[in-house]
């Protein structure tokens, strides 16, 4: 099956426009650890996918999945010790009072649960999010998305400019004053909901503003945002779908931006590819949600989810993948920073742990975003056997986010390919 003929069949079967990466799409047939293999047997280093956090086709996880599926897989309206143990283990990874959890199957669903939980607890409807975020694809959660459709929509949604040092909302301010300027915009968004009768239920943010482009957040922004939200009677939802699970070298992104959320949403890496997500909160918030909704989700909270989720945690802990993400990520970022001055098209390099963004600009002084250049770099890296993508508010950030089993040796190979790409660009 050639790539063009498979593409034609796909367009017919799935409808034209189902998203695909790269100018020439990849036809991937197998994964193993950090590697993906195409139909011609060519090997690529996966530097993009955070879902297979313990590696593609991890044998320990696959074995746990097969064993549980061969023993029992049933919906959640029976007692099952595995799911209780998993919930207990998961919530212990947070600080109290995040002690209870609602399971679901996608980040979108878990964010839906979080929004409903906050609205039920506060009796208010209004949600504040950032102006360049993505939290999921459903009607309710999709309305928070500004990335493709302009500003977030709706009478019950308000956005504030995401906090960043690179293109600050006000120029020539010191960092403390800049933090205040962003906090004032957050206050404006809350006030607007209070004034239009919706009231304020919650602030929802990705703890490290990943979809916004992984900005360096002005110091003190998140802890003070939490104070403002609580003073207004609202709750703070941390979307850890990308930020969590050791991605940053810490267990949770909220440790990086230094705040304690009321509700935490996790997804992507939890099941290493098995659909599994969770909304964690205090027992009273979860009890309130359950009483009001009698939430049931056929595939969620199953023995299969529990067995796979447990196996993923086992591997992360046994292989010390949090430490690996911190160490390899720090070395990778430092090596990339060394290259920054050599290439005029690189405006900024940011990130923590195994999550690094390289921002491409047309001109360093104007910081005009260069999406085309980022796409070009991503495609050149792909041709050299390294898979990344472009993201961020302007889609001009080369996004580096490999599975957590990515090693120093993979990083070295990547840097060689990155150097070769920079040389090509300069030529
Ligand atoms: N939250 C964030 C921060 C995300 O990046 C995404 C997906 N990219 C989601 C939620 C939605 O997750 P899902 O696709 O599993 O519904």
C-alpha cells in the first residue's frame, strides 16, 4: 500500500480533513520504546508523543493489559479492589485535600467533569481560561478553545491573556509589575462574569500553559491567581493532561508554577495509550458531583483501566522516569540554549524536563512569529528521523516532548540532527 493510495482511501473512509502530520504523511506500522517504524522499515525517534510515556508497546504494560482483559473487564457498577487501589495510589501522588477521583476516558471528559464539579460546588456558571488554550473537543470544553476559532466563546466563558515573559502584555515592566498586570486581567475576566449574571465558578489552566507555547510564566503569577480566584468564591482547575505525570521532571506541572489546585485533571499518559483519564479533588467536591450527577461512564473506572494505570505507575517508579525526565530534559535544554545565538531564526527556548519548545521568529528584535519556519524545521527533522511538531499560540514553536524513556544518547543523536537542520536553514 503506497502512501498516496492509503491517503486517498483514508480521505474516503474518514472524510477529508482528518488531521495529519508532515508535508509527506508518515505511514507508521510499529512502535518500540522511543522508536516508531514506518511501512518501509525506517526507524524514527519519537520526540513528540507523551501518551506512550513509558515507551511504545511497553512489554510490562502490554502484559498487564492482556492479563486483565483475559480475567475480567466490566463496567464500574460492581465492587472491584483493583480500581479502589488504583484511585488510592493516584491520589497519594497529590497533596491533600486531593483525595478522591472520578475516572473517565479522555482529557476532554475529565475536563467536563471538572467544569461540572466546579459549577455544582459554587452554584455559579462562569469559567475563566487563557486566551490561547485547548482543553478538549466537546461542545462545553471546546468553547474554551481559542487556538483555532478566535477568542473563547459564550456568555459563561471569559479569557485572560496567558502570562508570559517573552511577549509581555505591557512592555518595559519589571517582572513583579508584569505579574500584577496579568493578575489585573484575570480580575477583569472574573468581574465580567460576576457582572453579567453568570457568576464565577472556576479558573481552568494548563499548569504550564503548554498549548499556549510553554511560556516562562512571570514569577508568582499562579499562587497569586489562586488567591484571587478563592477570594472571588471560585475554584482552580489544573489541567495536567500534558503537564502531569513527570513530564516536567516533577510529578505535576502545578509544582513547576507553584500552586495548589482544587481540582486536577489528568489524561494522556495515564494508560500509556489505553483511554484513561481522571478528575481528582477533595472528597467533598467529588461527593457533591456524584450526588448531583450520578455520573456513569461505561468504559471508565474499569478493572482494565486500573490494571493498566497501575502498571504505568510501576514502570515510572521502578525505572525512575521522573528523575530521567528531569536530568535528560535539563541537559537537552541546556544544549539547545547553547545553539540559540548561532541561529537568528530562534527567538526563544523554553521548557522544563522532557518538554522543550523552540520558538521560531522572523526577526529577533520584533519577535514576529515564524510559523512557516517552524513547520520547515519540523519537516526537516522528520526527514532526518526525528519526530516533532509545531504548537503554541502562533504555531511557531517546535514542540519537543518525547516519551519519558528518552535517554541522553537519544538526545545526542537529536542534537546532531538539529545542528544539521540549522545549517540547512542558514544556507
Ligand atoms: N487538555 C490539554 C491541555 C490537552 O492538551 C488536551 C489534548 N491535546 C486535552 C485536554 C484533551 O485531551 P483528549 O484529546 O484526551 O480529550
